[in-house]
């Protein structure tokens, strides 16, 4: 299995994609999802829905999640539902992720899991 990096040099966010099994995609997001980076996260995740029956978005290593990032996650969830793709969001117990999700109620709109199995990106 190889990781594919899908962000641009100098971005505040790193996007790593892995295909652990046929039909499965894992998007690991590191850094910050602010207003400037939310569109890139949404675009990559939405594109992955077209090639997957299951998508896991791992936010456990995120340092900051802005309101625009929350909106991007909700958009991806709705797109996944329309496409019939299972979507899970991994929090890793990360307070920088959990707090904004809980305060805004977005946690009730997403399928959150504490941890994921599998290799970490390089």
C-alpha cells in the first residue's frame, strides 16, 4: 500500500490518501482546516466518493478546525449519502476536532469514531 499526497506545498493542511482495500479510501488530514484550506479538503473527499464504497476521513492529527471546515464535512456527508457511500470521521479524541463539532451540533450529523485501524501515512 502506498500513500498519495494530495495537497500543495506550503498549504496549512496535509492530505494523504490510501486505498487499503478495493472500494475503501482513507483520507488523513493533518495541520489546520481553516477557511483557506476547507475547499481543498472538501474537493478531495468528494472526489474520493466517486471511487469508493467506503470513505474514512481521519482528523485525529488536526490542530485546528474552523467553521468552514465543519461546513465542508457536512457537505461531504451529504454527498456520501447521495452516492450511497459509507463515511466515517475519525476524531482520535482530539479536542481541537471534538469541541467545534460538539458546540455546533455537527457531531450529530456525522458518523464519528474515536480511532481507526491500519497504517499511518509516511
